[in-house]
């Protein structure tokens, strides 16, 4: 590795503002991460569906993390920031003190707003590429303003400010000079038109949120904002977008499967395409020249929670497809493209006579089949050449081989870690670095025809199940 006075040449520094941890790392000119520093994010208080934490403690921890990391380089590299999406707070403009806690994306206080707007779901999907759920910024803020009318007046007069975590951090680190966000974060508010990359008057009216209180939308890259810690912010982006950039080469024929707390399957696409097929449209990022990268996304809900009570490490490929029982394994309801809360963990037949390991296999089958069907839909729309698996659950050989068996193209296990940091660092370096992505092809030594046949039967069962309940 090239060095200068025994120090690696550093091209960027990356900061990841996660829900449970805050991480920073240096990126050298080979695209490798160095000196990764991680600190726990402030604890989230969860009561009756409300998820809140201390915003100032969060910012203090972020500052400590990035300073500890930056201490390992003598130069001042460009900073790339990635943030948890849809978490928000309101703060006082004069003092900089938060008025509200940091309200997590997990918070469901926007549920009543979503119920009120059910008749507008198609219009919202058309403009945002997303579905109406309480997790996004707009429903939560709408309820806050409805419950506290005086807050609306203070925000309109700009005595108070409101924004996502990136907006608050940038505002504080520039001494209040910049009240901004980027399109990838704005796209997850339900208030931005992804086709124009501007705040939508129609959406703001639907949610009863004044457009004038929202931050300016600036490109994700080439930001060039000097921060009070001596660094220059060059990129700011949502965490999932950063993970996609850090995992894929940008090839539209590749897809990323992330299996963690939840699961998602995402592939880059050339243009925004909202349709009735139920898949989400993700705005990945906007270049400094305002060209935009999009992606198509399918989701699985809470799969780690479904598997938590079971011995998943003991399950092997031979345990799959040994009976004719079908399963759904998303405790909080089916994610994209179905969005069905009425189906959580569900079995087609009684499992009373099954062992715990046999039930484990059924749950894993359900995840394999959901992933395979999303990939199949993407492949039908436009051929895929390969898929990459990432995330903690993707390390399970049972899931690896099951997914590889059920799709028509090669599947690889992505062995890189910290992909969000990787993506933020690459964007900060203006994507001039082409890192080596370490991935292992999942070899299929023997075709599991029973699993493939069960997958086809599972699809028919699911279609019939959903249709019968319409």
C-alpha cells in the first residue's frame, strides 16, 4: 500500500450515523477502510410504539467518533456522511437546543395520519415511489404539528427548525449556516417528488406540512461545506444508499440482497419507474451535476425476530423441502411488493407434530422463497447476471444455498463488511476509487430438485392465499 512517512494515503473519511452504533473510518487510495472506530449510539427509549433518544448525546458521540478516527491521519480528507433515514427532530434556531427528542424511524406515532390518507395512497406512491407507512418523516411530523398547533407557527416563522438527522448535524457543524438535506434523504420523507427531486406542494398539502419549513435539497456529492471540526463535507446520503454503492459496481444487471434485522433486495435502474407492481422506488443519490441514480426495492419485514427463538445455525440444506407445509416468516406483515399486515408468521398446516428444527427449516424456506421471487420478478423485467448476499443472516449456508438453488443466475456471498462506510467514503472521493469487492460464488454441488419444486408450489400457494383474502 502506498504510504507517506509511514502513513497510508487517505482519500476520504466516512461517518455512518446508525440506529444502534455510530462508526467512522478512513479510506485509503485503494478503497480500503482503515482505523474503523465504532461507538454505541445513545439508547433509544421505546414506550408504546414511541422510539426516542437524546439528539445532543447523539451529536456528541458522532463528534467523538469522527475525531478519534481523524486523529490517525495528518491531512484533512473529504468527509462522506451517511445517515439513518426518516429519524427527525425539531430544534430552536437561536439556541440550537432540541425541542423534541430524536424521533426514530421506528416510531409509529404517524399511524393515525396514514389512516387518514388511505384514499391518497396511489397518488403518494406515484410521486414518491414509496408506500404510506408511519415509519417515514411526513406522517410523524404531521401528527406532531396537529397535536401542537403553536409549533407550526414557530416553524413557519423559522424560530424553530425541523429536519432529519443529517440536516441537524450539518446545521450544527456549520454554525447554523446551512439548513440542507440531500435527495436520498428527502426521498424517504414522503414529501419529495422523486421525478423532479423537489419538495412537492401536492404531498405537503396532503400531509398538512408547510413546504416553507423544509430544508433546501442539495446534491448528494460535491457539497464542499467546511465544518467547524476542520473537515470538508463532500457527500451526504442515506445509509441504505451508501450500502448499495459500497456493495455493487453500479451495473444495472446486478442486485443486492441484504439479510439482517429485516431484509431487502435492491437493484439499480436507469430511471424512476413507479407502477402498480408494489415494489419501492429508491433514489440512491444525486451527483453534483444533478444526474440521479435510482434503484428498485423489495422488502422483508422483521425476519431476524421471526428466527430469534430457533436454532438457525444447526439448519443445513438437507433440512429444506422435506414436507409439504408452506410458511410466511414476517412477524410485522409482508413487505414489498405485497404490503399485507394481515399475514405475519403463518403456516399452511399445523406444526404441532414438528420438531423445533423442522419449524426452523420452514421459516428459512419462507425467506429463501420470498427473496427468490423478488429476484425472479426483477430478472423478468430486465435480466440479472448475478446477485450478492450481505448482512448477518446471509452468512448462513442454508440461506446461501437455498437462494442460489432457486434463481436462474449466479449468487455470490459478499464478504465485505461496513458497506455503508464504504459507500460514504467512495462518494466523498467522487467515486474515483474502484475498490476490489471480495465476494465468494455460492457453488451448487447438487441440484435440490425438491426445493425448486416446493418453491414453485409455494408461489402458487401464496398467490391463492393473497387472492382469497382480498
